[in-house]
């Protein structure tokens, strides 16, 4: 017995009528253009950057570092979903402008989180990839809105969403006509308290079996601790991840959010080097 | 160590600067008008109805039954958040009209779920209480939107939200100027698979200690099984709940959603009778 | 799909070949003699006492208090299962002697935890009920050993055991010829960190449906916090529990173990009074 | 706040008075002899075999296959802990004799689970490594008994044990004088139901930081599904595991236990090959 909401969907899972996310055969694999490369192909990509865009100077400086180290895309929060209404909520549209400037100067693709369905047209002016955060994985109004955009969507798994629910959230986007969904495993909530979340490495082969969509891993949220980011990054790519989403900050202790889990630029360079070795061991490149 | 996002909030939890949700002393208790009574006072209230508004006739018929049995408010979904995009999504605005008609004819207060922040003005024309569902407990754009409404908000706990996160979600609403938030414990996601969710009865005394807001219980989602709804309802009220949110359907096997957990009208009458006994045992009435 | 180990058992769950724990019909209910009463009948029983037997004087003094307040059985740990090998491990056989003396002087039945299968004959000399702790719920060697004893067994649910696994652990005892198993729901491990465990109130009606064995509740471990013990006790009895297992200590702050969750004797008297009201509301007595 | 039992242990975690399991510095690493090699050194080891020893012929045949493919140790259950008392419980002492014969003929080291503390002397006659299963991780009587043995102990993490509790269980063994404990991460119980357990890859770097004991991974129980074993094996070794414990069976569909998660010998050969590449990528060998 599966206790979660699935009864209505049974009809959809037959071979004759698969979901849009369903993998038809072993070679069925979606690739999505990011900058001058693709995610979902042979290359393992790096999406890196600070949790929040804290200032124009910060985001510009870190972008040059990350570009040089091998990143394809810059991540950075403009609108921040925070548990408390009194926590820093992001620099909002001003941060979008800075991110856009970074893109022009460095050539990095820009990925940033959208929370308000009405802001899709605004984001489309500034960024390359719309991120849906874990707290909004089942915000169906938002999923439908980004499903009508032309931009790729980076969909993060909900903190306690099953893999099946995760795929059905992707289906909401796909069903609106947007075929470009990148799935991101970022750790689930469990009883373990030595780490912020439990990175679900099983999800990588399970998703690979069930869907043709690209799969990336977020070891920063997956562990919540910079000390464990390298090991889990290696593990995720060895298990088959198409890329990594990593929080990097010049001075993690001073970060306005998520400092504990942010690595520094020199650690990011080491990570890229180690992932290069792992990628080759699984017949890929970076 | 608490692994969840709390660092920024520490300053807010001092005695000098409590949260808006914080209980100042034992007698600090918010009551919120519902129909011709209040929630949060001596009376234990019943919010009952079908998962989805399926037709004008269905909702009208069940409303009369529930009113007569002792319900104060009618619940019924007009816009339904469904895991799959291909499941029944609700009759939407037409269902709101039917609910409004029910209110006029029966005097029942109407509670229904809102998912789209832009629809607040529409809902305000038709209903009495705005429900925020579990999947949207941390949809901060939506929380801020209902925080600007004059209507009371029934906030359901997220499936894997801590009690602290639940209270901070309420704070988002309160901080926008709307003081009328009703908290609803509806079960959390655990490893147990004999029930759909695990009703967290501990949450009732924990919330009572920490907040002055009214607390109701949803034994339908809390168990996912009609057979267990009566027992858990008695338990919730004995532990201190201010009311119950119960799914009732004439013919659960034919329900368009959540049939397994819906009780029938005659079972609802038995439930009201049993809760009457429990309420008196804890010095309350129905 | 159920991911836990159940395939081999399917044959056993048919109507023709039920488990020994299976309830045959509504009136099928086991009662087990405890002192001069029974558990599983109309009366709600109280099993109370300190986490550990700390001294002869302590256990004698608290026993008289609890007896007078209405307890039927005294609980107290002689051999303590502790997470760390360096924590207080109990006064062991000396504590068993003190417990035996308490029984003679007060008439209270004695329940205490056994961890070593070889000690069954020793425990049989001193105590009335053999407790199997949560950590040993699937210690099958121990379950088989107590299954060969004449004494009733109080079996606590494992911290992350499903209800089905809990019942199969009881089956291990029953299958050895001992029909007297008392099931104890004591909270499960979840992500919530405001309480030590999440008391699974759903388990009470689920167990009632599936088995004829008596069911008691442990609100002390179920919450881990003395402040919440009264409310959860009321909830458990309202939901149908046949008794309560409660930690009581004269001076919780000085307790050698589990002080946070121990209530004081005067609070225990208030609890008995409140449970009396709840018991009557569900057509039972204390 | 940490809700689990840790208060008594605080004094033990200071730098002056570390636990026996505590890593003193980066180079502090225990190696334990297994066959003609060691676990915890540069080599990644393979512990492989069927869930249960089903017959003399079965275990002999598979042993030769595994030896040739690169395994160092043979795993196989003689005494099986089963959720139901009516499931196959193993061939017990007869299986120990078969395992001993396998050791003599193949040179493979033998690892098998012990459940009864009294049987330590019997196991010592036949096997090389005493396995403590997940259900007995906090069976302190058993931990103390194997702590007095001269044989290495392979300790599996409990299904819902925190990493801290896991290490304290190891401390029970170490504190009795047995320094040779191999820790085994085998997945934890979560809400996810696409896999039997959630393999906790985070545990590998967390354990590496906190302890000098060798760490191996069990991808068979960690996923519960043969299809995902290869990917998770690669991930575990990339993250730093010192070895793998893998279930292998000639005919998984006919296995008396755990068939779903058993791979076949030819898949095991492919796994060894892939792990060879990963091992080199992290500067190790097989």
C-alpha cells in the first residue's frame, strides 16, 4: 500500500499512456542548452555561487572566480524564501539587475529562484534559468506559470517529497508546454541531526530509470555543512548526476544566509579537480 | 544543535521582543469569530464537509446535514491542489458561487483553500475563512497576500514542517496586519505506512504553550482512514484542540478525492456526540 | 508497494490462517491479570514510577505515593539500556531485590526491563511483568526467551518500527506459548525536534482494529517533556488506551536518567484525576 | 536542542577525554586484518555473498565465483533475524559449518551475523568476523559480549539510529577491549517509498571526520533494489567508503530472503570493474 496520493494517476502510468517525464528507453535522454553547452549530455556541469546576492561587487567578484574555475552557471538568490519574515529577504529586483550584468560580463548563465508567479515576465528579462525552490515544489500555481515560460526550469525536490511526487511536480511544468526541466536532488528531511538534510543518493539512479530529464545534485543543502560538500559531490557524480549546484562564498562566516554550508573559491577549485577525476571514471568529462 | 533554519531568528525570541504569535501568559488567548460563535474560546467547533465541492446539489445537501448535526463551518475545496496535473482540479470559481449560496441558505461559515495570491479579492466576495493548504505552508508570497486580507486564515501545518516553522509561517500572516490565524495540525509524514500521515498529538500542547492562536485538528488527513477518525478526534479534543476539521461525504467510495478518509453523515453525528462527552470531561462544551 | 520485510508473511494474513495476535471479531479482547485487577478490560490502569531505581529509599517512598494516588503497577529500571557505555547502567540485581520488597509492602505489581535472555529465571523470582524496551523490540533471541516465561510481557514499540513490525514482534512472544503480551505505544522517531519523540496516537485505533492484545501508552517517552505529559495522557485514553506508563520522580532535576520527562507525584495525582474524567467520557473507569 | 539521549555523555566529548572511537588527527586511522589484506587502508574491499546460506552447494559455488571476481570476504546468514517468526530463520549451526568449509577451500574470510550473546564461543570456532545486525545495534548485552571476543566486529547502523548513537554503539564494543570494529552504513528509514531504505551517503564523511574506525557501505540494504546497487556502490566509494558489503545470488528470484536486492555474479564482476575505476579516481586501489 502506498499511502500517498496516487490513485487518480494510475491510468497515466500504463505503457500506452506514459507521463511526459517518462523515459521510453535507455537512449531517451533530454539535453537542455545552458550557456554554450548542455546539461544532460556527456559533460558534468557546475552551477555555483552564493546563497544570496548580497551586493553588486560581491556577485561580480565571485562570478569571475567561478567562471575561471570552471562553472557554467552562476546561482544567487535575489528573492529569498526565509522561514522567518524577519530574516533577510533578498535585494529583489535590484539583485536581478546585478545578475544580468554578471551574465553580460562573464558569459555565465544565470539561475535564480522565483517565488511569485506574476514575476515570470520580469525574470525572463534578466535570467537564463528559473529555479523553483524546495518549499514551492508543490506550489502548483507557480509550476503552471513557469510551465508557460520559454526558459528552462531548475526544479528542486521538496524536503519531504517522494520521488514520485517530485516527478509529478515536473509533469506540471511539462504539461504546460515547457519541455526543459532540470531536476535537482537536494537532500530530504530525516531524523538524523548530524547534517541539515540527508542527501538521497538513491534518488539519482531511481530518477535516471524513470525519466529522461537531466538530474543535478545540491550537496550544499544536501549536507548543510561545508566540510562534507566535497565527499558528497564526488558521490553524486559517481552515481550519475549530470551536474552540481554548489554554494560558494568568499567569506562564509559573514554570509547573510547559509554560511555553514558554503565553501570558499579555493575549495571550489579543488572540487572541480576532484570531480574531473570522477567524471572520467564514469566515462564523462567536465 | 538544531539543523533547520533558525539562526537569523534568535534575536526575535527574547522576552523583550517576542514574536506576534507568542503567548505572553496563561490567559493570553486569541478568539476569532466564526459564524455566530468564536474559535479559541470554551466551545469546541466543527468544520466539516467534503474534500471537493463536486456539484451544487452535493454541497447543498451535505451542508444541511452538517448544520443540523452541529457544524459551525462548511469546508469544501473549490480549487484543489493535486499531486498530478491530470487529477480533478476542482470546479474553481463556480464552486465558490455554490459555497456562497450554501452560506446564505444555511448560515454555515465557509472555509476553502486558496492557492493563487491574485485570487484573494475573488475569495473575499464568497467565503469566510481562507485556508492555506499543507503544500503552501511556506509559500511566502501567498502568506503575505492573505496577511493583507480582512478574513481569518486557517493555516495547515506542512507535511514535514517543524512546529517552529509552522509558527513562523503564521508569523508571516500576522506580520502583514491580519491577526486572525487558526492553526491546524493535520498529521506529519513519517515512515509509518499503516496510516497516510502520523497525527502529531504532541503538537497540541506544544502549540498551546507557545502561542495564543487557536488550534484545530484534522483527523481525516491525520489518519487518512475513516475507521480511525473518531478515535483520533476524541484524542485531539482531550489533548486540548479548539475544534475539528473533518471530511464528510455521502458516498465516500464515489468521492472525487480523499474518499478513503471521509466519514459519512451518520458517523459525523456519532462523532459530535462523542466529542460532546470529551469536551465536558475537559471543562468545555460544543 | 510496501518497502519493509513482509513478503514471507503474506500467507499468514489470510482469514483462514490469522496470526496469534489477530482480532477475530469485535468482542475478541485479551485481558491480563495485573495485581488484583486486569489490563485490557473496562478499567484504565496506571503503571508509574521513576526511570531508574536509584536507591532502596527512593523506590520505597515513591511507591507508597503512587499506590495512594491510584497506580496498579510500579515501573522502575534495574538494568538500564543506555546509549553510552559510560552512562549510569542501573543498580541491577540489587535493584530487583528492592523492587521485590516494594511489592511485598505496597501490593503494587512490579514491571521492569529485561535485556539479557539468560536472566529470565532471575527476573521471575522478583517481578510481575517483564518489559522489553524499544531498542530490543526486534531482539528475537530475547523475545523467544520471554515467550517461554509464565510472566506477562510489556512490549514497547521500537523507535522506528511500523505497527506491522510491532505486531510481528508480539507474535514472536505469543508463538513461544506466552499469551500475555501488553503492547505499549511510546512515540516514534520523526524530524520534529520540539519533542523527543512523536507520540503516534493513530497507533491506538490501528492496533485496536488488528489485535486483541491490550494497548497502553507511554506519554513520558512519547513527548520527552513533563509539560506535555498530561495533555497527551488525556488524548491517549480518549483514543482508547487501556492504561498509561508514566515516569514519576520526586525531584526530576536530580534524576539519574530521563529527568526532563518525569512528572512529580502531585502532578501524577492531577493526571489520575483528569484521566478519571476522560475514562468516564469513554464509558470506562479507573 | 538535541532531543536524543546525550546529556550524560557531554563530559566524554572534550578533547582531553575523547571516546575510544574518536579520531585524534587526520592520520589517525585504524586498519583491521581481513584475510591477507586489511580494511581501512588504501584498498577498497568487497564483502559479498547471499543474504542467507541456503545449502552447502549454493554457498560453495557462489564463494568460488566471488573469490575469482575479487571478493576478500564472504557474507552469508546462518542465523537470520526475520520480522516474522514464521519466515525462514536460517540453517543455523549447520550453515556455520558450511561457511567454515568455504573458508578452508577458498581462502575467503567469513562474516556472518550473530544474535545470541551465548553463541560467541561457537561463532569463534567457525568464522572470521562477527556481524551485528541493524536490529541489534543497541542490544547492549550482545555488544558487550562481542566486545570480549578477539574477532573483528562488523557493526551495522540501526535503521533509525543517528550517527552519534551508531558511534556510541561501537564504543560499547571498544570499551570491552575489542579494538576491531568496522562500521557499516546500510541506509536509514525515511518516508521515501521508491526504495527500501535511504542510503545515507552523508554518513561517510561525517564518520570519517569523527572516528578512526574503517567504514564500509551496504548498497543492497541501502537501496533494497538490485537495479540501484551499482550506482550507489560507485557513490559510496567515491565519497570515501573503505569497502562494500553486497548481496549476490545466482538466482535472486528464488532466494529465500532479500531476493529483490541481490545482484547476480556477472553483475558483481561489472561492479568490481566500475569500483576499480572509481577507486583510482580517489587515489585508492581494489
